[in-house]
């Protein structure tokens, strides 16, 4: 898989957030991501979020990466908004974009595996660890945007 390099302006996402890590997500009793997405849909957060803009995609934003606790991050499930006190900022910058289509959530999990493999095979490409995001444009389509530092 060859990702596409894109430059993004910063934008805001609002919704609900959990603090987790990849290690926690691999332990069924500690995993929080599935529960977050279930809550997002069950409580219709996407329909009740104030300041929503004309962008129908749903987002999963990874932010607040903790260098003191490797692997810890915030995940916000939400929608694009014009701003607000609870909005999470997706940082402006360069992103490698990996796309997938297929059965959820298996397709997203497989796509993340291929992303980790891509970065292990390309150590010259450095992740920025400021913000990464999944943009869902349909029930079986996702584009995962990984922030990178281009020299």
C-alpha cells in the first residue's frame, strides 16, 4: 500500500473522548475504543454536537500523545465543528493518508496493522505525534491520516 501525502489546514472536532493506549486496547478488560464508538452512536452524539459545520464525515481523532507514558493518547469520536470549548484541534501539517473499504471494524484494524508495518519499513519517515485522524465517509470507507514531519 502506498499512502498519499496531503497537507491539511487545522480544523476542529467535537464529540466524546477517552484516554487509552495501544497496550490497553489489546487487553479486553481495559479496552475503551469500542465502548466509545458504541456510546457515540447510541447517544447520537453526531446529531447533538453544537457548532457543527457542513462536513458529513465522522471522525476519530488521536491527540494528546504522552511522551512520558509511551503509547498513551486521547481518542475523540466526533464531527467537524467551527470551534467551541470542548473542540479538539487537528493540527495543520503534512499527513500520510491510508485508505480502506470493507467490513467494519475488521477493515480498520487491518488498515492500522498495515500502517504500523509501513512505518516499521520506512524509518526515514517520522510521525509527528501531534494529531492523527480517521475520517469515515461512509459505513464501509475510511481514510486514516497520520501526521508526519517532512524535512
